């Protein structure tokens, strides 16, 4: 399902920036765009807040890794969020600002 909140040209820009690969595991399958900081919490709908993830890393970042125990899901969620945060912060340093406004 493609979110209508991210314009197609911006989605294409994010996929291109990330080399049409998951930014966390380099997979080229089942790619999705993820807001690092949710719009509901003030995250911008901008490439500085968007990252390409495969469906497995996307599930992990939301704490829904189906092949993991509850403790493993928590660990994967923390790892995935930290890795995504570092990826975007390093890419856009020193001007990284993922918030609206």
C-alpha cells in the first residue's frame, strides 16, 4: 500500500538516494518508505525524515518481527531505529532536521 501522504516524486527521490536498497540490510526486495519520526509527532514529510526499508526491517523498526520472541522484537526495534537514525543523521550532517516547520 502506497501512502498518499508522500508524493510520488519524493518517494522516487528517497528510493534513488538509498540506492533502491534497504538502508539497513541492503535488500532490494519488498522496499517501503518509512517516516523515522511519525508525522503525528511532528516528523516532516521530507527526505530528511524518510528512509527506504525492506518489509522485514520495516516490521522490525515497528517492533513486529514475526520470527522473533518478544525480547528479540524489542532488541531489533531498538537496533533498527538507532541504525536508521544514524543513517539519516550522517547523510544530511550537519543540517539534519527531520521535524516539520
